[in-house]
C-alpha cells in the first residue's frame, strides 16, 4: 500500500536527497561548532558535576 502511494507522487525521488542533505549539513555544522568552541568553557562544563560550587542566578 505504501509503495503504491509513494509511486503515485510525482518527483518522489527528491525527498531522500533533501533529507540526506539536511542530515549532512546538520552534522557538519555541529562538528564545526564543537571544534570551534572555547576550550575554557568546555573545561568548565566538564568539571561542573565534580565541584561543590553552587550556581545562583543573579
């Protein structure tokens, strides 16, 4: 049933290409953000669960 429904849609082959493009773009952007992140911020976030420091919002 699904196969017949998809076959009746014109230009249905473009949807997997669009999905793959969005998927790849998202992870490339995420990788870029991770490698460009401030190392001090990452170190601070890494140590937060291990410290007794209490964060109070001002």
